[in-house]
C-alpha cells in the first residue's frame, strides 16, 4: 500500500468508526431508559440530584451528546474529504470539503433518526436531525474560522 492510500485510510477510519459509535448509540442499549439507570445514580451521588430534578438534567445530557457526537462527526468527515480531494482549486476547496462533510453529517443524522423510529424504546424526530445538523454547521464554522487567511492553511 502506498503512502497516499495509507493517508486516505488514516483519514477515513476515524470517521467510519465514529459512524459506528453513532449506530450503537442509536440502539435500545442507549435509550433514555437505559442511560437513566446509570446517569441518575451518578448525578445523585455527585451533585445530590433528586429523582424529581433528574429529568431536565437527563434531557440536557442526552441532547449534549447529540451536539458533541455530530460536531465530531462533521469534523472527522471534513478531515476525510480534505485528504480525499486535496487537489481542488485553492479558493473553493475548503467550502467544498465543509459542504460534503455537512451533507454526510445530515445524512447520517437522518438515517439515525429514521432507524430509531422503528424501535419501541426510541423516538426518531426531525428536531434531533435539526439539532445534529446545527452541530455539524457549528463544527464547520469553527473549522473555517481556523482556516481564515493569516491562520494555518489546510
């Protein structure tokens, strides 16, 4: 295997593995019922959260997981596309990589929510797809801000 193939492999393996993590998180194993079983005792022990006060924290932690997970996916996909298509014209390449990463992030989010709609313990909602897409956009904005002229170039 030559170095360009190794570089592509190093760029895509983390993105594919992250999609696998998202797929596992989409199962019954990590439904609200199951995450509540270990998050409640943890929050109760660490912060004294009561059963009545747990629901809002549980909601925020789960939605925070969406934001982190899909922002990370968007970042990893940007990295993968940058390694895959490095020879694009200099002016538009960063926006193209960002667009492809964001498109794939939104596709994965849509498929994830569609999958969850078939599981009795999960709910697939367009609101979560929107949250995931916004997380992806936020990651791309941060990447683009880091790549502005005068800063480190891609």
